[in-house]
C-alpha cells in the first residue's frame, strides 16, 4: 500500500510540470476523470476504520466535560491518542504534515464552568498554494441522554467516532501525495456542548491567514439501518446552506436581481461532492439536501459558514435515533445506545472514500477563479468573464477552464465548454442569459477541477471585488 501512495506522490509532481495547450474547442485534452483518484479510493480500509472506532469507544466517554487526566478514560485520553496517531502517520508521509492542538477555554449554556476545549489537527502543506485550504473534520466528543452527564459510558461509536476515524484514515491515504493546496484534517471537540471546537478552529484559521475553500464536516457516517425501517448502504446526504451567512445588504440586493439563492460556495461544493461520487465511488449516490443541516439541528460546519467559508455536512441517509444521544439501556426489549454493533464499516469506508476523493480533487486543483461576472442582457448570447490574479508559481498547475451552465431548475450543472488557460472571457453564442445559470471552474494539468464558481459575491469562493450593482449592464 505504501508503494502505491509514494507512486501517487511522484505522479502528482509530474502532473504539475505538464503544461496545458490547445484551442477553445480542445475538449479531449481536459479529462474529467483522473485515474489516480481511483487509487486513493481503493486505499481506504474498512478494517483500519473499525480499529480506530474501537479505540475511541474504549475510552468509555468522550464527553467534553469528562476526565482529562486519565490515560484510559475520558476526552483527554481520546484526544491524546488522536494526536499521537496523527503524529505516527505523519512520520510515514511523503508530504510535509504538521500535527498540533488548537484550544481555548470556554463557558456557555452547556459548559457552566470554564473548560479547555482542545482540537487536534494535522496540516498537510500544499507545495504551490499553501494558504489555500480544504478541510475534513470529525468530532471527538460524545454524549448520552443528559447533555450534561460527563460520567456515564458514552461510546459514541457512530456519533461521532466514525467521522473522527474517517478523518484519520483520510490522512493515512492522502499524505503519501504532495498536492498544490493544503489539506487540514481536524478532530473537533465541544460539538455536543455548542459547536465550540469549530468556532475555535475558525478563529485560528483567520489568524493563520488560511483561505478556506471548503470544509467537509463528517458527522455520523456509519449507520445504514434507519429508525424508519430502511436499510440502505448506497446513498449519503450532503447538507449545504443556500445563501452565505455573511451576505451584506448590498449583496442580497444583487442576488435578488441576478440569482444565486441555490449557488452559494457551499452549495457548489455540495455539487462537486455529488459529481465526485458519480465518478469515483461505486454504488454511492449523493442526496443533496438544500438546507444548512437537519431540521432544527446543527453540526460543526456551521461555525465555518458563519465565518464566511464554504462548508457542508456529509452523513448517512437514514438515522436511527435510538442510537443517538442515548443512555445505554434496554427497555421493553428495545436496545438504546450508540455502540459498535450499529456501525457498518464498509459503508463508513465508502463515505470516507468520498471525502478522500473530494479532498484530492480540491487540493489538486488550480487556484479558484475570482471576479466571475456575466454580461448578456437583451442579447442573443452570454459572455462570462473571470480573473486569476495569482503568482506564476501558483499558476503552474493551470491547464484551462471549464464554463458550465444549467437550467435554473436543474440541481446539477448540465452543459460545459472547455477553454484554454489564456482565456479570461468567453461568449456562448445563442445561449440566452435569462434562461440559465452559469459558472466557471479552473482545470488542473491532470484534469482535476475546482468547484464551479457562480458569478458575483453570492458565488465567490476566494476574495475579489464585488462587481457592479445589478442594472448597470449595458
């Protein structure tokens, strides 16, 4: 397995040196499927995931307020094991990986006395554009019925040892390859007490100057038997916000006239996850949920959304509520509790592989287009333009661009047109602007693409001027 990972690393570097050339019609030279992603997917091990979940469950409880001094029980022991395991993996990597903790002392409605909330992260530094970050996260902590009960056993096998184990496994698989962008693998604490770990890491990311292009939050990726009686190991849900949480009044006005209610960066990140599943993950169909999270509930992607960054929640399709937030017990012959027997590890491996493929796609892509704009009012054609204001070194991995459009009622991008890397504006003849939504993605030398960037501030992943107010198009 290690030979495969190292070979992938060599291939990644050689791909960066392959310059893209061709005409605007050069479709053949921009492959949509990249073979090495299949290798990453095949590298995910259900057995290793099982071992890691078993280890996390063995700490008895991982409640945020539980013991931090014991070496065998409580959240302190769990997070120290996660850090040690990440450091051990980092020692085997081809890529440069730094492992450290990010923490703060917090109080709140579910934390009445000051408690240190500690996150464990592994940062796999990009070799061309290291400040551009894509992140995968899982939660360290667990709970039982009483959210304040930090003493009783709380195995948290599915919620959320699966997400944490998947994050560790993604590091194992991908750190044998050097990518242009940075990948962060995050174990977040304090989720059940109020999403504190995400808030702390989001603040750290701003301090570090990270340009976060996407957060893949994994919360419960192991259950296939729903409380509704459905048994399903072939689908997964991806939740995403429709409009940006940080949208200004001016940006809302632009969106009212130009569209974008279903084209936030988070929503187009979800569309990328869906396409990745179709291309690389056998027998997995992604259900895109047009909602920030489950009805009335929350997850650890939300603090990043609230900081202005794209983020989605990846999880199982059918939940079993008897196995979530429950005291371990049997009542009237019905078992309650989040234990190992509720986790299907081949399914956990499948969803972990979905993350791995998406991380590789985004970290392996070029910088994202910025200042994407449209013109075409009262014309029989549509012109889309964009900028790529980055250093020559960062642009070494740019092959070209793919322009996308779809009907306004379509869930997924339907049509595309490839253009070469010199192009910054392109006119789609006889494609009427009023009838479609448009966007553009940057294409790497080996064919990996960024998510589609929708025009205007409502769709921007990276920084750039907001553009003109609606109504100024001549």
